[in-house]
C-alpha cells in the first residue's frame, strides 16, 4: 500500500474517484431496481461508466487506486459475512457434501486449467498468464494468489470481474440448456464459476442456491490459496 506512485497522488484526487465509484454504484443499483434488466446491473454499469470517465479525463491508474483500493479491502469482511447465511442453511449443506466437494475442486481445476490453456492459445506473456490463473475465485483470494504466483494482483482484480460478470450473464441460460435444475447444483455452479458476482445472482434465484454458492465460493478460494505455493513451484 506504500508504493511511490500511490503516495505521489494528491489525496483529494483519490477521494474524488472513491466517491464517484460509490455514487455510481448507488445510482446504478437504484436504476436496476426500477428497470431489472441484466445489462443495467450495477456490476455491469458501474465499471463501464468508470472506464469511460477515466479515459475521458486521462486519469492514471495510480490516481484512481490511491483511495479506491479500500473498496477492494472491504471485500474481505464482505466475504466473511457470507458465514451467516451459510449457517442458516447448514442442514441443506449437510445433505449434499459430495456435491459441494465436487463443485469446489471442479471449479478450481477448471478455472486454473482453462486460464492456463487460454494463455497458451493467445500466446500471452508469462506474467499475464500467472495473473489470469486465479481469475475464477473471489478478489480477496485472487489477489494474494496472483502475487505468490508472480503475477499482478491489481490486474487480477480485472480478470476476476470479467469472469464474474460473464458467468452472471450466461450462467443461468447455460444451466437451463444443460438441463440442470436442482438448486444445489445451480448454486454450486455459480459459486465455483462466477465467485462473488455469481453468488449474488444465485441469491436472486433462491436461498438454497445462494447458500450453496456462498459456501462453494469461499472454499474454492481457500483451496486455491492453499494450493498456490505448490502451483507456483510447479510452474517454475
């Protein structure tokens, strides 16, 4: 948090971008509540508007990140808060331990494996490949994992966001196309494939889907973080 480029940025510039981000999210959420269209979701509208504003004003990454980084820090407590609904749905979770276990490990293997294959296919630089590997887990887990692997934690946040939004947009349609109707399977798929954004979508579908997605999301992140040192050693 003490990088020179962040320290050199005037505090009021970073604060202005922090307030802009929060206000955009609140405004887009109100818009979504009035007009519940998936393309008007706050997770879609807010980043796109922010990107346009950053490009128009010529704002550097350091200027935006200097104070807005605290929003990323808040993802940690927010992830821990999922413990309450998980506890409330503990009986449902206890009935399907194998489904949850399969969802966690399948999500980690497919997420890391697909990122690796995509990087090879696109012939991406090694640092970019290492940054993309943890893209299928939530940000509090993806950032330290990317750092241990030798990637860029801040860029990993963008990869996580894109993965989550894509999963939210196409996940439900894909599940219906695949004939998956059980709420536990739906929740496990969203939690493993689209982390926090997918979990929010799962809660909209129902409490069982949301609780299962929360559990799979958290344990997928924990498993990936625990495996990251071994993965880093294997890659080197």
